[in-house]
């Protein structure tokens, strides 16, 4: 297990609630969450915000979502350490993330440069991999962002397993569009 498993935030108007630096998500209590404004200034809480605050704030500014989940989950991190470009659509449920999941190039954790490459990788997507680091997922609600993070972890685990038995066969662009249309027709949400 890594020192931390990642960090989580949710936006309410001009305020962002974010996990504090170095926190263990499984042991965190509500009173330990840090509240900052959209510029990163402390509004409430006694603990410093996550070192990934620049990433969270940039995602809110550029994508207008309501929640951000950044993980170091095992399969997503493994794939982020080995894959360049993007995770291809190996399963139709990837359309729930917006299509192939981009891999943002490596930049140091907590840096403005990481935030910059992450917001680009998230363009028109609900999740991205961060090279040699982990993953980031977004949603209009915290529940949606967590769901996107879980789906990405499952897809990365699926890729790892598929590679163990052969070469995965990505869906064609037409197959992806057909799946997207069917999801819309059935009213399946993110």
C-alpha cells in the first residue's frame, strides 16, 4: 500500500472541500476535511489541503465539474506506468468515460504542470490516466466521480488480464459510436 491512496474533492459554488495532505482516506473524518476557495485560499479546517490541490482547482476551472477523484489504484497505476497515448476502447462501457482514456504525460505530483496535462487529457472525458502516477476521474457529483474512478480501475484491470492471455482487440470507432447511441437510447447515465 502506498502512503496515501490519492485525494478527493467536491465543489459547492466557490468553495472546494478537499482531503488534507497525507491523509489516509479510509481513516478520514468529516471534521478533518479542508475547505478552500477557488483560488486555493484556506476557508475552513486546520489541516493543509492535498498536495494535488492545483490539479483539483484546474479541473474545476476548465471542466466545470462538481467532484474530482484522484487515485493510485493498483491496476490504473500499473497501466499508467506502461501505456502511452491512450487506453483503447477494449469494452463498450468505456463510452461512459467518453471513449478511449488518454494518458497524460508524466509531470511531478502537485505541480501546475501536472494540472495542465491532466486538464487536457480530461477534455471531453470523465477520466484520465497520469503517466507513472495514477488516475483522475470527474463527475457532476462525488458519486459520479467515484463511479468513473471505479470503472476506470475495472477497465485497467481488464486490460491487464486480457494482455496476460493475448492481445486485446479494441472496438472500432463505429462500434464505439453504436454503443454510445445505444447507451443514450436506453437512458444509461454516467
